C-alpha cells in the first residue's frame, strides 16, 4: 500500500525557558570541561584562576536547572530543550556538589 503524506499544522514552538536552560547547560559543560582539562594538564597545580571556570559553571548549571524546571509550565510548546537542559544541568549540579564535597572532606 502506498503511504499517504500528511501535513500537520500547529502553533507549537520550543519553550523559551528550555532554550535558555540548554544554552546555560552548554556553557556550564564547556566551563566544566575546560576546568577538568586545565587541572589535568597542570597535574593538579593549576592555581586559583581555575576556580573562575568552576564558579561560572556552578552558576550557569544552577540557573539552567531552575530555568528548565520553570519552562515546563509554559503551554502549547515542545519540551525537548526543557528536558535536555534540565537533565544536563542537574547532572552538572550533582557533579559540582560532589567535587565541592570532596574538596571539603579531603
């Protein structure tokens, strides 16, 4: 049988909060990757300037998790970026809490 082509007309769009959350997650992921790479390349002697990457990553992933969670309240929109941003940001928050906790305990 021949498949019929169908068109779906909708007014849905991607949620603005989800897009902001995904962008914040990307920035936090880049800063986290840069911090880990620089710390590894310097063999643990990177210095205090490396903390700037960590602080930026913590702020971005915390904001991204909050914005992603709030974006689920928007109606008539797609939630792909909301799910993506919230997941990435929550994983990064867990990572940074673990790193911070290890720094306090060691």
